[in-house]
C-alpha cells in the first residue's frame, strides 16, 4: 500500500468533492457505444477463435479463454454502469443495454442493480452488512461464534474457496435464484431472475444447436470461471485491505466510507482496460454516476482524489490473509493476529488480576 497517499482522517479533508465529481458525470454516447462494440466484439471474436482452436488442442482453447474472460469482465462493467444510470443519459437505453449484458454475465440485471444499490448506500456500515458485500466478521463476533460458524467462516475466507470455488458457484447457481432479495422489493427485481433464466435457456439452446453441447461447455465454462474469479477478486481487494474503513451506524460517514473504505487499485494499463477502470473505486463510490471511462481523468486531474490508499497488483496479494475487522486497532487482521491478540488480552487480564 502507498503510505504517501494515505487518506485523510476526517470528512472535512475532502470538502468540495461534490463539485469535483459533478464535472465528470456526463456520459458520452459515442464512447459508450464504442465500448459496447469493442467489448462484445472482442468476446465474440475470442469465442470464434476458441471454437476453431478445438481442432488444434484444448490447451490453446484455454489460453484464449483468458482474453475472452477479460472481455466478459468489460461487459460486466458496462452492465454495472447501466445499473447506476451512468452509461447513457437515457434510463431506457441504460436498462436495455444492461439487460443484454446480463445474458453474458449470467447476472439478472434488475435484481443485481437493487442489491448493488444497497451496497453503495451502506458500504462499510457494520450494522448493515449482508447484502452485496463480502461476508466480514469483527474479531469479537468471530470469537463469540459457535464452532460451526467459525468453521464456515474460515472456509469462506480461504482464498482457494473465495476466489476459486465461490465465484463459479455464485454465477452459475446462486444467481439463478433470488437469494437475499427481500419480498418487498419492487420494480421487477425478483422477477428479473426468472426472465433472465428463461432468456439464458433460449440463448444456450441456440448455441448448442449451432456448435454442439461439448463445444459450448468447452468454450463457455473456462471463460465464465476466469471472469467470475476476476470479478470476485476485484470486488474483494478494493474493500478488503488492512487500513480499510468500517464504522457503526451512528458514526458512519458516506465520504469516509468511499475514500477510506475503497482503494485505488493501480493496475497495468492492459488490465485497467479490461477491468473498465474499476480500480478507481474510491471515485466510483463517491459518485456512481460517473461513467467508467471518466474515472481516471477525475483521479488524475484532482489531487483531492488522490488522498486514498493505493494498492498495486503485487501488494494486493497480501490482502488474502486478512479476514477479521479489529475494532480496537481499526484494521483488518488475519486469523492468527486475532488469536494472538486474544491470548495477549487474556495474559494481561490474568497478570492484572494476580497483581491485584
């Protein structure tokens, strides 16, 4: 993490941010359309090449699935922007494109839009965990949990499960059901899951009739698995780092949740392109109405936006050991650090008791 760009401590340090982000909130239809063309065009091209590569060797198909997954991630970013109403000026255009994207991300558009809006409204608020976020316990909650819950949490936070198994299960299975959707949700959020499933069934029936079930599975599954793992990693690493931000509702602050609880993930340019500038996540949380192609400019042109924790590709890998929010230290800690802290507190308490 970059200590030189360590975030300021109070909301007042970011005074004026609303006026800054307002300058970047206007979508450019030409840039949006071009992004649709190069993202969907790139994915379709990769799928065609993957199909013909099956005659060469599956090793080549798997190799081509990496850039194919990159284009799938870009399509998810388009869906993401449409869900925030930032990709086009027209809500109808945003919703239409978002629904089309959802067939290639396997993520029901309206249902995801609702849960993601909840994430933005309550990100890093301890009393509002559970919708659209990564399962996170405090040290005290973990230590007070029954053995079965601690075991489940350890399994969930294991990198192999969290980035290897969970993403595929989530996008292939869990998103087929309105899991976590409240019954009072309106505007077709729950129904969008069923409609997406029906559309996916029709789309895959067409592809299977065109090239066969074996080819569809050989091409689609590795693309999905890599894209899902990449998306999960991006979402995780941009909120789950050592000096992140969590706060109880009375003291929770929107500005600090964005600038302290979201990182600037500085990626190599090619990865930044494939991930649709989502690395400028702090700015995105300040203003979801900024199209992804304006995020970098907002960051580079305004020193105020650079007062944020910066992660590089290398330093981000160190976050995988973090698992629990320590309310005393106000940092994310590993299981080992949490247990060592518990042992130290017990020792201190015992020493104090004996001295008394």
